[in-house]
């Protein structure tokens, strides 16, 4: 068993030398040629030493000594490998994407991944908190590659991030939080790119709400005017600012976005 420990320790050292901080049990089986029972025992030893963490069954993350106090490395260092393991296209979105553009306002508690296909269970324990959100389609041009220590990860562009924040307003903490992040994110958004992204976005009501927040809450005219010019070309209908099952008695919008302001928004800036 001691020799098997050495093989696994050597394998982990090789992974770290390559700048990789994750591995799969399937990969270990093929490379080390040890039995499943022996592999379970060696992995359990490393888990007890807090040298590795199982993020998803069959997928492990290496924890170097400098990260032992935190218990795990940052999610950005292994998210690309995790999504390859899950065989899913993806991008890092919402508050995590905003953070890459300096607009998180405060550190996100959850790591948000937008992906495709059937729903994925969140990964949540005392060390990891990853939430998956399903989307049928996104334009590849709206995804940026960001360099991290282990390679590159996919994140949403500032423009796609803005639309997604409005679409997933409840998941990120409500419209006050959305407006707060947009106040900081708007400096990174380009009007032409925003319109191009909106053309590919399949929810017109989200575009209306974003335009409303930009203009009526944040006093941002350049971006909101660009969005409105696009909306005029496709047509839009009255919609609630915050969706709700029961229709409000008053559906007067009082704004060009045809958005019924059924809540008040205050950006925390």
C-alpha cells in the first residue's frame, strides 16, 4: 500500500507541475493501473490529510499547502476542467462575471455557471458552492476568455452579463443588487455590442427591464437610447418590472419601455 501511496503522490506532483489542480478517478485508473478498492483507500488518506477534495463524484481538486487553511483552491482554477468532466459547454456568469470586470461590489457567495442541457444539481458543502443555471442558447461572440493560473475560463461579456443579471434578478439578490452592480458594470458596456447581444437574447421583456433600469434608475442615457432604438425596430409590449403571478391593478407604465414599475429600485452606491 505504501508503494501505491507513492504512485498517487507522484501523480499529484506531476499534475501540479503541469499547472493542473484537478484529476478524475477514471484518469487515475488508466494511468496508475491500481484496483478500485486500493484507489479508494489512497484517496481517502489524501482527503483526511486535506490534500484533495471531491467536488463531484469522480472529480477531485488538489489543495496545495498554501490553500489548506481555506480548504480548497478558488473555483476559477478548476471550473474549466470540471465542465469538461461534465461534458458541458458553459460560461461563468452573473455576479462572478461582473467581478472580473470590477463590478461585483461585494464578493459573491456562490459561483454561478451558465450551461446547457438538462439541469445539474448544485455543488454545495462547507468548501464549495457552485450553482448551475440552464440556458438553451447563447452567442459564442458574447463569451470572453479570461486567463487564470491554470489556463483560460469562459465568462460572459459585460453586455451579456448585464442582460443575465436582469434575467436572473432573483438569484443574484433582487433588483436593488442588480442596479448596484450595473452602476459599476456600465463603464465596461459598449452601446453597439449591447445591441448586438440584445438581438441574440430571446427575452424581449429582459431587454425592456434592462433599458428601464439603465435610464430610469441609473440615468444612463447612451446605453439606454441604443437599446430603445433596437426595441422600436422589433416592437414590445407592456411587462412588469418584477414578474409576479397576480397582475397588479394599475398597469400604467409611464415610461417608454412599457415597463410597469411594480417595485421601487435603489442602487446601493
